[in-house]
């Protein structure tokens, strides 16, 4: 198949919010600096649903969504040396070129090399898509487009992993689990004995709890409006639960009262701007740090009294938990193989690519953390 167009099945989002359609999609061969990957397993993340909803300013249609996956390299374009056909890989929506201003700064995991292309659904080389249906181009998504049996990614966005790792599990390290762990370890740098609050107990929030437990937090307070989340959350390290609907006081006040003045670290893992405010304001005066992980739609804005920051609270955000993707995803896979981090526990459902619409329905139901699709 090397050098040839591959026709395969992919779930195409033709329009916002309209059911995805399994189509025969033509996938062009990888060009210079590109890698064509056979995707074996992909999970769904809340961000896929967000873009599908039409609220993402970077969401272009028709497109192939999906960004939490694992597969095997089918072929590589000119000049690609770091991966070869047959390598097991995780496509990463945060690239890592190791050469750009961002990569060399030592201050961020963001990479500038291909971001202008991935934000508009094309490949960097010729600013075109490698996907088409009967000659009509279909946009890429986040540089990954994993709801397809074959995808093309930039080489700087492909993490090579241990061939012994189970791809139906480690696909989760392409987004949600890694993001939550990294938000704690890299962005907040939670220390031993800290009091932590986690807003939203989906996969990202539970991974925050897991990361906080590993960091030695003394209390991990889980906040969710769905009390069904509380039972399972205990297994990820959450020590106390608060349902905002059980209280008349604003949730920030409830947490301040519970913690003798506020938490050391809080994490917003929902994407709700009023909760982001509460997450900042429940932080302790003088040092409390709040990390925004959730993604909010275009037009949404955060606000608080500047006095909150003047008096020492710190507001931060994180993309992919601050992890350098190509370097650290293989390391996360190794940690999973050594049983130092959970992954299997986040998988509540398994379906096939053909059942992707049911999988999206599940995502909106309380009982689903991650649904892994066999592609
Ligand atoms: P999810 O839908 O599984 O989890 C969200 C949780 O928040 C649910 O348990 C829900 O009941 C709860 N919730 C909703 N409204 C609430 C409220 N007002 N108060 C308290 N709890 C509330 O989602 P997920 O897949 O875990 O993703 C969480 C967020 O993180 C999404 O916005 C997603 O887009 C974002 N995300 C960001 C990054 C990043 O790199 N920054 C990476 C992955 C996901
Ligand atoms: N296109 C969206 C931005 C969404 C966003 O912030 N994405 C996160 C990853 S979410 C993964 O589930 C991210 O990494 N952002 C940094 C980046 O470079 O995109 C919008 O709202 O505009
Ligand atoms: Zn995601």
C-alpha cells in the first residue's frame, strides 16, 4: 500500500450535531514529514463532542474527528526517520518538534511547528487535506483524525511506544488520562500534604485525583453535580465529595469553610466558566493555585475580582497536562506497563467504529468515562 491511496472506513462529521456517517474514505499517501497510521483503537473525549457541537471556532466541516487513539505506522513520507512502518504509535494533538521557539523555551509543552495547519484542518506541507470522499476533501481535526481506519499525521506529532503495550488500553494516554495527571504534576506541581479540589469527575478530573494522590495530597475533594460519580471516584483517590446542588451557599464558600480558608490547588475539569470562577475563588489566600483544564466555547469568558489575584491566588491553564508529547507519552506508557498509573479503570465501554453514534450518546450519560472503539 506504500505510496498508494488507501480506501478505508472512517466516521465523517458532515455537519455539526448531525450523526456521523461511516464512509469509504480515500487516504492519500504521506508526504514529506508525514506518517500514515493504521488506527486500531480510538476513544472518545469530551472535546470531540465539543467540536462536533459546532461551538469550536476551529471546528471545520466536513471533518474526521478523534484524538485519543493508538495504531501502527503503515508508511512514512520523505525525510521521516523517527518512526518506521510497523512501529506502534500514539498520535498526539500537541506536537513536539524540539526545534521551534516553544519547544526550545523549556517553559511550555506547546509546539509551533504545525499548529497553524492543525487549527484549520490541513497538513503543513501543501495546506491540503489527505482525506477525501469521492474527490471531495474532508478536513483533518487536531492533526490526529482518529475516527478512521487510516490517518495521516505530521511526524512531529507521532509518539513511538513499546510494542508490548496493549493498544486498546494505552490509546487513553493520547489525551484524557495524561492531561489530568500532567495538570497535577507539571502545571500545578502539587506537593506532599496539599489540599486539592477537583471540579468535574469525568476521566480528566479522575486522572487529576489519581495524580494528586500520587503526589501525596492529604485531602482530595471531588465536586460534581452528578452524585453517581462519587462511588467510582473513591478508587481514583478522591477522599471527600461535595455536590453543589446540596448546598445553598456558593460552592466556593462551601469549600473555603471545609478547608479552613481554602484549598492549595483546584482544577476545573468541566469547561464551565462559572465553575472556573468558583475554582479560583475556593483557593487559599496568599498561595492557592487554580488550573483550568476544561475547554469552554467561543464567546465564553472568565471573570473574577482582580482582588482575588492581588491577594495571592494564581490562575493557570494547561494543554495536554503540560506533557511534551513525543518524549513523555512513551514514558507514560512505560509507567502504565509497570502498573504505576491506571488506564484500564477509565474504560467503561467498548464498541466498534460502526457504533460511534451510540458511543457519543454514552458520553453524555453519567455512567460513561471512556468508551474505546475498535476501528
Ligand atoms: P466529562 O464530561 O466526562 O466530565 C465532566 C464532569 O463534569 C462530569 O462528571 C459532569 O457531571 C461534571 N459537571 C458538569 N457540570 C458541572 C458543574 N456545574 N459542577 C460540577 N460538575 C459538573 O469530560 P472529560 O472528558 O473528563 O473532559 C473534561 C473537560 O476537559 C472537557 O471540557 C474537555 O474538553 C476538557 N479537556 C481538556 C484538555 C486539555 O488539554 N486542556 C484535555 C482533555 C479534555
Ligand atoms: N479549538 C478549541 C481549543 C480547544 C483546546 O483548548 N484544546 C486543548 C486540548 S483539548 C483535548 O481534549 C489544547 O490542547 N489546546 C491547546 C492548543 O494548542 O490547541 C477552541 O475552543 O478554540
Ligand atoms: Zn481530549
